[in-house]
C-alpha cells in the first residue's frame, strides 16, 4: 500500500479500518458462539428412495432439457453438502440449472448397525438399487454416474462387478486407485505400522474424529492459514459466511463402517486396484470388465488424493473411450470456485450431454 500524507485520505482510511474492526468484532462473536450459522445444502430436493441410512435425493427442476438422469455417488466419510455449499457455489445447483435431472446418493451417518457393511453392501446392493430407483423416478432407460473421491472408487468397483448395468457413462473425480502415491494415507497401514482395529471403536466403525484428524495431519498448517484468512476477511459478511460453510464441512466428517474400512485397507496394502485383483465377497474383480465410457477428472493441487494416485484410472479400465482431464485445482476446487465454474463444470457437463439421450438421439 502506497504511503500518503493527504489528511483527507488518512482520515478516510482510519474510518474504514475502524468500521472494519467493529464488523470484525461483531462477526467474531457470531463465529465463536455459532449465532446465525449459515445454512448448507439448500437446493430444493425430494427423497425418492431410501434403504437403511442411504437416501436418494432428486433435485427439483422445471427445466430438464437432458433426458438421461445423472446420479452422483458420494464418499463414505464426507458430508454430501460439499456439493451444495450455498447458492452460487453448488455443484448440484449448476448441474440442475444446466438442464440435467440431478440425483445424489447420500449414505447417511452409520452407527453400530452399519458396522458390518462391506464394500459388497454398496457395490452389489445399494448402488444397483439406487440406479434402479433413478430409472423408475425418471422413466429413462440409462443413467450417467458421477463418483466423487471414494464414491468414484465405489463406482469403479460397480462397473467391474456389474458392467451390464444401464450406465451411459461414468465420471470419476479425485478418485484414488494407486495408493502408493497417497503419501501418509498410503503408508499409514504399511508393514504393520497401524492395524485397522487400532482405529475402530466400540461401535465397530472408525469414528468421525479419527477421520477428521487424519485429514488435518495431511495439511497441519491449514488451521493457522484459515484463521489468518478469517481475520483478514472477518469484516466482510459474505466472506465470513463462505468461511463458516467451508469450515463446517472440513470438521463435519462421518464414521467409516468398520468392515468396509478393513477391506479398503486391504486394497491399499496389496495395491489390488493397480494389480487388477480386487476381491469382493469372495470373487475376483477386474477393472478391465468396466467398459462404460469414462471421464477421469484429476486435481493437480489435491493434497488429499494427489494426482499420481488418481491419474491411472483410465489405464486400468476396459472402456473403449476413457479420457483424463487434469485441472490446476485442489480437492474441493474441482467442484466449486473459479476453476470449477470456468473449466471443470463445462467439461463435465459437455461430457454428460454427449452421453445422454435427447429427443433425436439415444446413447
């Protein structure tokens, strides 16, 4: 900032700074006490199917122009509202507003009744049932899938286990397959350093607090950086609300069902995906059996799923058309922010349109 000796300008700056500090004080109290916490996940939706904790949401729209519906498959450990943080920063809102019939499969919050849920629970039971529910609700013959993070891994296993499902195409986003490239996550359970039972609690699941702390270890200075940014922007109501929403999501993980966690650790230790020998309920799966058209979206700045862990997806599947799109974004930047609005969303939506039914064309 350039120095000035103009008295009027100095007075103006002082007034501005005093005003901002008063707003900082007011907003700081709101932040610390939780008063006026901004809402998340506000895009209008209806629950069209549920089983156990899982719910299938359909986002309301009177302007669907793309016949083939889109089903988003979320991670097992993250709240789905990261895709619907607030109006203007909502992946599902953008998808709906672009003319798509949008659905999201939310896994709910597991408890001791869900500790026995293995990968087969999701791949052989819940996901096929959810796809059928989407087709029933939409009256269509096929569905496009989007798998985000671990939801992408589940979608890959689904394609290997059930390649004949009526799926027009699959988009994987920030989806890990090469766990040797996952840094601390990849090494955590190597060579007996840590056993799954060391982190599973009395409910039979991995507690949300353990999940949250594991992500914090990946970027230990994140909290300090966030609070420095918060102080700088605390006077701005819109910036503070955005910070609150994002901060809420980063702290708001859910438990990982114990059996699925043990099976995931086994995949990580054995490098099963890269070796193409994943076992599911006693049978051997091959990702080569997945033949759906596939777009693999990779975040070059992702500190959770590094690009090296996600890039090999297209090499592993049997799809005649498999493309990789790498973007200069982080894990969340793929679905919200400037990079998402200008690059990610247009490319993904274009792909989905290309693999969707229209009045003139059926995929």
